[in-house]
C-alpha cells in the first residue's frame, strides 16, 4: 500500500533490522526500543488492524509469536519476561496503521518500559 511505512519496510524501500522473515510475516526491531530487543511482527499483507484480519491471517500471524519470543530471548538471555502488545485504533495508541504486534522484553522492575 502506498504511503505505508511498514509496507515500505517489507519492500526494503526503508531499511530495518530484521529478526525473522518468511512469505507471511516480517519481524524487525522497533526504531524506538522500549527495551533492548523490542520487536514488531507485521503481516506482509497490508491490514490496518485486528478488525481486518480473517481467521486464517490471524492464525498465521499469531502463530509466530512463541518462536520469535524464544529467538529474542536467545539473543538477550537476561530477559525475565515479555510483554506482547497490539494496539488497534488511534484511541488505543496505534500510530502506524499497518497492523503490528509489539514484543517487548522485560529485564526487571526498573527497566525502561512501564
Ligand atoms: P504503535 O504505536 O502504532 O502501536 O507502534 C508503532 C511503532 O512503530 C512505534 O513503536 C514506532 O517506534 C515504530 N516505528 C515507526 N516508524 C518506524 C520505522 O520507520 N521503522 C521501525 N523499525 N519502527 C518504526
Ligand atoms: Zn502497509
């Protein structure tokens, strides 16, 4: 989709630090790291938010969460927990309108995310 930042990242028109990629999804580091390893998972198909997923796309995209979480933990072994966050709609703090799932590692009660 034209003028979508995440479609441009998927098309390599905008560089990103990729964590995982296949035909269905791309996972890449958020430029604004809430904590080290903060990753976004996006479907390659442009959908605005969760209301636009069909069951198949939802099952596909969300099925990658465990393996990506494990991968981040492997490269950041001191992770103590992980927040999975998915903002849908402006009122819910969505700022990029290509659906994405935040995977935010947690390092302790005083880490940079609260
Ligand atoms: P939202 O608030 O929509 O849930 O999250 C959007 C996220 O996208 C933000 O955390 C923001 O830092 C991230 N973001 C925005 N533009 C870019 C970009 O060009 N590259 C990357 N890697 N992340 C971006
Ligand atoms: Zn898009």
